[in-house]
């Protein structure tokens, strides 16, 4: 028969073994989840009785692990808005308006963009940084534009949400549209650009992946929401508009669909990789192709500006074929809905708290 002292010692040893096994399992989960390294000493002290602060006794209690919701993940840190003119607010920008921030004049950042609307809808713990820039390509997003620091450098480990629209300038959409409008009437100059556009869209896959990878390196726990482009013309156009024939409009719609599908497939593939590793954060795509349905160019109340010409300078105004105020408000609705809905799967972001503290969101004791 074993002595009481030996039984106590065996029970203590068994307890340590159980806690060690639990710690190993949780440690693997935490490592996969890329949680801050500062959490590991707390876990080691609680279950391994090692690494405790001087004079502190191990408590033998595992920290409470809480899986965060999609909204909680988005709001924990800073919201950083990147991208091109469809995010900067080109369609409503005015030279006379007060600049949003440094460099806003060159980039045509406007308070009328969807970004300020999203920032007012949700409370982001780290505030909002708005650095989308008109004309940006994926390369410029990574390397800089107009002498400004690269947009990507605004993203840090403290970033919890990134939104961006990108790819239209890589596809040369402005040049394509100009070639369609400034042509001999009834010529095929518009659709003749198809092969070149297809090549540029296909090349976008590689550069889009680079953008997502860099965002992931800088903000490994953030949600990244990529916004697609709206269909510019009615699904079944019936008349010419801005020197664009019905065939031209259908082709430009098809190009937009092709561009969206390409960007969306890259984003979806990237998110599948995040899921496969059980990692935190997400890559999400918002398909905006039908977002302006009933309000395309040529409709009575369009959400896109039609062709605008500065007669004094005899040039096309940059706001042409960019969202109106209503268009940007529609974008804000799409983004805020996506923030609330999440990526359509559980988030792997978790929070460790004191087991004796009230759960997050619980009312304080009276």
C-alpha cells in the first residue's frame, strides 16, 4: 500500500502531465494562429509552472480562449483603406474641397468616397487611415506613386481591416474606354482591343497575388476585403451612349466581368490557403458587378458619371465613368455588409484572457 504522501505526489505529477499535454495542444493552436509571443509565457506559467515572473506562483489555470467574431476581428485594430480611384473617390472629388490628408490632392481622395462612410459605421480601435490613390496599379500600390510612400506601407501589425479596389488600371481600363469613345463611329476599334485586354487581365493574377502576400506579411491577423467593379452599362443596352454602340457597351460589360472574375479567383484561392493552415485573418472578395443594376450609365439616375468633358481645356474629366455620390454610398453598403457577414467561415483569430475575468462583452460586477 502506497503512503499518502506518495499518492499526493503522484496526483500532482498526473496533474502536471495533463496540463503539459493541454499546453502542448494549445501551444500548437496558438502558434498556428500567430498570436503575440507575449502570450506564451503566461501559458507556460499556468500549465508548465515555468517562466513565471519572479516571486509569482504558478496558478495552474489555463487562460480563457475566445474565438473572435468577424466583426470583432475587423474592429480590434486600425482600418486601412487602399486602392485606386474607385476607392479614393475620384467621381466626387473637387479641387476646391479641403484635402482629406497629405497627398490627397494628387490622389483625388474625397470625403465622398465609401471609406469615410465605413469609418463612421464601425468603431475601429486603431482609427482609420485613408490612402487610396487615383490611377494606382498593383505595382504602384507596392512601390509608390506621385512621389508618395507606397500605400502598402500604411499597413502594419496593428491593422485589423484592409479594404481596396485594384486591377482596373492594370487592365488599362481608362485607355480602353478612351479608345472606345474616341473612334470613328460604327467602327470596331473598341472590341478590337480584346486580345490586349485579355493579356493584361491574365498578367494581373501574379501581381494581385503579390499584393495579398505583402498585406499578409504586414498584417497577418487582418481581414482583407477586395472590392470589385460595377457593370458600367445596362445588361441589355438598347441605344448608343457617349459614342459607344450597343456592341461596345456589351463588350465593356464583358471586360468588367472578366476582370472581376480574375481578381475574385485570386482572392478566393488565397483565403483557401489561410484556411488550410488554420491561420487567422482572411482574404474576402465583394463582387460589385451587379451593385449598380438599374443605375448604369445611360439610365435616368446613374450611379456612375457618364462622359464629362472640360470644355475650357478640351479634355475628358477624370471623374468620367467613376461612381457618383450615390455610387459610393452603394459601395459603403456593400463593404459594411461584408464586415458584418464575414468570410463565410469561422475566423481563426482568438483572444486569451484571465480565466477569472468576465468574458468579453460581459457587464461589470455590481
